[in-house]
């Protein structure tokens, strides 16, 4: 698939948005609560404004849907063939706490499928990007970008999880898994959980707790470009249908797991 903007331009935009957030990182912040009780800061809004403006300049015919501007009606969105799906600052609670585990996420959605994504990690200087038809790449700071690849698990299954969110269903699934495999849990914030799978540093990220579409799309594209998968509990590729609400169903992101293990996870 041909992208409407070059990967280089999208990566430069993610870096610029990340730089905008760093102006507020580890500094006193006014924190507001949105209607869903999630926090928002000036850093979220600064990154949102920059990304929205530049995407409209780069691709003037493609709508932009951002977590900080998700007011387009369902009727309007149903007319969109493709659109940019943006989380200007994923992991706001991590950001407020001074953690470096927050990300900037830009994804291209077409026909309910994620086609390409960029995930920036501003406080670390890292940038991930890719898609199922584009491979996956990691650039650390000013170093040359390197291709990345998900892995087949070894004797220990590395499972990444949210620092803040789990559920009884998720814990029950992991308990079943522990009956068959030795697992080690790694707690990571934001969309970095996907990125660890994409670069072959973890094997599995089950999410049986709430997320929104903008939380997952860009990082899913990176995982898929690296050879991994993100699936729903029906075993099918995870998608982004247009509907009234933004909440995702539960999903599982994975590296190159055997099908019998995938069946256990989705059964």
C-alpha cells in the first residue's frame, strides 16, 4: 500500500510532537479531568495541536481523529474511507508521574484496518514505525534506523502488562497459562508494551481491560510490521470499525507464538 505521506515525514512529525511534550515533562503541571475522568495536560494539547495541523498540511484530504478532538459525529465518520488516528500523548498518568514511559502515536486507518503507525518515545529519544506491508523499524536518538523483528518464545514466556490496569479475566488467563509454561511478567506503561514485542524483547501482551482505539492502532502496526500479530478473542486480526464509541474489545498482542498456544489464549 502506498502511504499518503512519506514515513520520513511522519517520523519527523512524531519527533516534533515529542519535543513539544518534553517542554512540560518533569515540571509543575496543571492537570485537568476530561469527561471520562482521564487526565489531560498542556503537553497533551500541545502535541495534539502540532500533529493535527501538520497532518492537515501533509494530507489535506484525510480527516484527523485525535483523542483530544474526537467530536466528529458517527454520521460524518461513516463517510471516511481512511483517516489518521492519533494519541498525542499516550500514558498521561506516566507523564504526570515523571516516568519516561509515555508515547506519541500516529496511525493510518483504512477500511477499518490499521495500515501504518509511528510510535515516538520522547523522553528516551526512540522512534518505532511500520506496518504489515512496510516492515518495522527502530531509531534510537540520532543513530541509524534498524529493522526490528518479533521473536519465537524460548523456555520462558515474557508477558508485558500495564502498570495500572488488569482484570480478573486477565489474571485468570495468565494463571491458566502458568499451568503450561513458565512466564515472567514485565510491567510497562503506554503503547511501549507493543513495542517490546515488536523488537523481540517480549512475547505476549494480553489486554482484558479497557483501551480506546487511539491507544492501540499505531503500535499494532509496528507489531505487525515486525512479524507479530494483534488479534481479538475470536482469533481474527484486530480492527478499528467505525462505531458510536471508541472503546476496544479485549485483544492479545503477540510475537511468533505457536498456534496451540494462541488457541489456549483465545479459547
